[in-house]
C-alpha cells in the first residue's frame, strides 16, 4: 500500500479530467468518379445526303437533234437517261423500272424537292420537262448527288455530274 499511496494524488487528479470526446465519425468513403464515355448520336435515319451513290457513271453523247446522258454500270443496264430534244426545247428523264406504270416520283436535290407524275414507256417510266425548268438546274448543281425515288424505280442516288447540265444547256440553245 505504501507504493499506492504516492500514486493516490495522480489517481484523484485523473478523476478530475473530463472524459475525452468520442472520435468524430468518419465520413463514408466517396467512390472514385469514373469517366463517362460520350456517345455521338446516331446519324439521322433516311437522310439521303448520307446514302451511298448508286453504282455507275454518267455518259454523254451528242445527237443530231440534241444530246443524251445515260447513267448505269459499264456493260450493265442503264438506270437513268436524260435526253434533250432541241427542236421541241424539251428534256425527257427516263428511268428503268421493273413495273412500268403511271405513278409519281420524287426528286430531291440540295436546294429543292419536287414530286411529279410519270408515264410508262418501254422498259421504264418517263417525264418531260421544258428545257427552262429550274429543276434541271437544281439537279445539275446539287451538292454532289440527288435522289430519285418512287413509281417502281426504287431509290436512285445519282451523282450530279456535268453531263446533266450539258444536256440541259444543249436544249436551251
């Protein structure tokens, strides 16, 4: 006891000290932030400017009374023909069709869209336009391509090459 007696003032002094505050609660760990992948929106469905061009080439030929430009694969079937009848001042657009019948086609260019009636002809359908029709300019100056669809021709995405304007100008002289 003698040993404990000198420690008694320390024990009494320790009893006077207030109890220590409980340790602060630790916040929940924050999960690491994962980068979110940015996904580009899908391209607009049905935008003809994104469609692949129908395989083939335009071919121009001068005729005695005008000119003609044909579109199709080399050695394959002609899909579209643009013919100038200079005497009549008229341009005829003929399109190959497996089901030639009266109907309507729609032509879309980068500057205009027009629906027109077509009539059946041998091997397809056709429509006639006056040589001064601004649709011919819209087709020739369309940004890279234009679309023709409907009346048994399906959907043709054709390049807007110089042959189109050449035939048109032949009819305007």
